C-alpha cells in the first residue's frame, strides 16, 4: 500500500528546525516528491492491471547535506536516507535518531568496509555490492561484528555498459547473486540497483529493461520468485518513469534537499 506522510510530527530527539532551499522547505519538497511517487505507483498499477498500487520506497539522498535538513525530513515522518560517502555517513549516524533507515549507495572500497559497518550497525541496506571480492569482505566483516543478524544488500549492475560506471556486468549478475544467496551467511540478498547513463535525463529505457532482465536471470539462478528481488532505480530526474518501469525503490536527493553543496572531499 502507498504510505503518505503523516499530518502530525512524531517526537524527535532534536529540536525541530525548518530548513529551506530556494522557496521551499524540506518538508514541502518532500511532500511534493512523495505525492509524485504515489501518482506514479497508481499509474503503474493501472497500466499493469494490478489490484492495487505497488509499494515504492523513497530513499532521500542526503549526501553533503547538514543534519538539520535530515532532521526536518525525519520530523515529518521520513525514515529512509541514502548516503554516498563512508565518513560522512559514519559522522551523521550518532547525531540523528536511532531509527533512521540508512542506505549506503556510493562506491565502497574494500579498505572502508570495516569503518562503514562499525559506524552504521543498523544499516537498512548496502546497495552497492559490485564484485565477489567486495561481497566476501562485507560478509566476513559483518559476520564477525554482528553474527546474530544478516545485512541486507543489493548487487549494483552496470546496466548502461559504461566503462566509467561501477557495477557488475549484466552477464555476471546472476552468478554473483547466487553466490551471495547460497554462500555468504552474513548477507541477505534483497535486490538489484543501477544508475542510468549520464548522457540522458536519468536512466534510458534500455537501462531499465537490462535491469529487469538481470532480475529474471538472478531469480532463476537462485530459485526464487522474481518479485522477491527489489529494483532500486530512478533518481531526481527520472524516478517517476522508473516506477512506471517497475522500480520498487527510488533515490531522490536534489528534488528534496536542493542542489548538492560540495566542500572539502569526504
């Protein structure tokens, strides 16, 4: 079911601050994006003749943004936040409420795995597993730190075929997914993630189609229903189209928080 923002603000650990970017506050921008997500889900259900709109997760991408902006989004009921940089995420975690659902969506180097997992023990999902070596490192570290629970992960797919893009080649996705699902006890494979070609306004249709094909192959290799694997695709420029194509999780930053502000390297 589609989840709308509540009308009243839940209690929070920090005094609420109204933060504006341009003419709109974070709350107003978030409500607008949430409404667009809901409309796209309704249209998706209508096109696919589904009995009800599919649930779509909105991950608010908050890289380079101050914690006050994240807190304002939290105060109006938002919980899922995405970060791209290990140190920035680790620095933000202790400054914000403990029930925030963190998604790591940036490139993860092997030498940063321990820092990330120690600094964000309640991570909701690590969306950028892009090699067998990284998967093994994450599995080993997570199992040693938190042996009683699994870490939800996604395999990042290079759906556009660009040499500069991180991600697994489509032909290798099914094998890596099967390896994670069957041989890495600390990890729970929950889906696939992709980023579209930069020469277009977000993902091209062929990138979406590529990811859908990879999901079918991965589900077959593992022996599970295709619907059991989520699809994280779609950003500020194309999230509505991504939902129409079947995305179950969209990553939206500038449409909520405004243009990114880069200072010193993270």
